[in-house]
C-alpha cells in the first residue's frame, strides 16, 4: 500500500483524489514544458504585443503554449524558440482572420519620439517607415520584424521558416535590400 502525500490526502478529503504520476515520461515532459514556459513566455507576449492588440497578447501566448504541449514530441529541443515563433505566426494569422481591421486613423500612436524632439517630424518618419514596411512582401516583413524585434539570427530564422541557414541569410539580405529600396522611394523629407 502506498501512502499518499499530504496534498493528495487533503484533496482526497475534499472528495477529489489527485493521482500520483507513475510515468516518468510525463514527469520529464512536464518539467521540460515548465522550463520552456518560464524561459520563453515573455518573448512570446512581446511578439504578440508588437503585432496586435496588447490585451490579446497573453491569450495568444497561452494558445501557443497549448499547442506546444500537445505537440511536445514535435518541438525540436535545440530550437524551441524559433518553433514557438513559427507557431505564433500561424496563431496570429488565425486570430487576425477573426477580427475586423481598424482604420489607420483609429489606431493610437504610441512609443518614444524617434526623430529629435520634433513631434511632426517623428510622426512623418514613423508613417514613412510603416509605409516602406507595408510595401515589401509579407514574408519579407516577417523576416525583418523577427530579426529586428525578436533578435533572431540566420539559424533561428531558418527554423522559423523551415528553410536552410543559407536560405534564411539570403532571405534576410533580400528583405533588407527591398526595404532599403522602398525606404529610398518613400523618403520625402
């Protein structure tokens, strides 16, 4: 006969028996998952907060971690964060399909002044940069933002997009070139 732990005994006294895990695989998976959540949750919340409504960031992060738990055997242990970013991209795309877009005029401006202390010049600069980013293709935009905002290098970008390291480096280089060209065409001040 096995003696129940104090917590299990207390729960049993309330009518809920807590099973003790006899499967070491489940224990190691739970430990791995807990470590992944602790290590990468902030990065994912920031990822979603930069790309959509901040109030949805934590919920979308939870969705990504739910997928990671269900597909834990498919997550590459040497590239967890890139896998999470790739899953986050799909999760965000699905989330966006559910909502109506806001007109740009209704989106509040936020952030620090990037061009000196002149707010008008800063707003113009931000508008030009957004326009240049919007003029490059979706994949280029994803590559640039994952590199600039999330700090992913070529190897991690390769994992996110399911391509080779050299392919990721080339894609980043092409995306940068297209952004420079779009930026040069748009600069009006």
